[in-house]
């Protein structure tokens, strides 16, 4: 898939409509997509656990 297809799928599957992928203009495999998607979701969940939840508890 192309970079644009890669970005569109990430936006749709992770429900992140404003996500901008800054990767190279090249063809991506399904395995690369699944690996990147899992890493991005994990990073997002870690961010929420670390920063968002603790900020809510400070109030």
C-alpha cells in the first residue's frame, strides 16, 4: 500500500481522524502496517495512562 493508503487506514482503524503519518513515500506491506499500528496504539495508551489519568487525579 502507498503512504497515503497507509495513513488513511491508520486514521480509520484507530479512529484518529487528524493523525498525520510522516513516513517515507514508498510501498508498505500488511505486516509493516500491523506492526506500526500496534506500536502506535501502545504508545497512545501509555501516554493516556501516564499523562491524562494522572492529570485528572490532580484536580
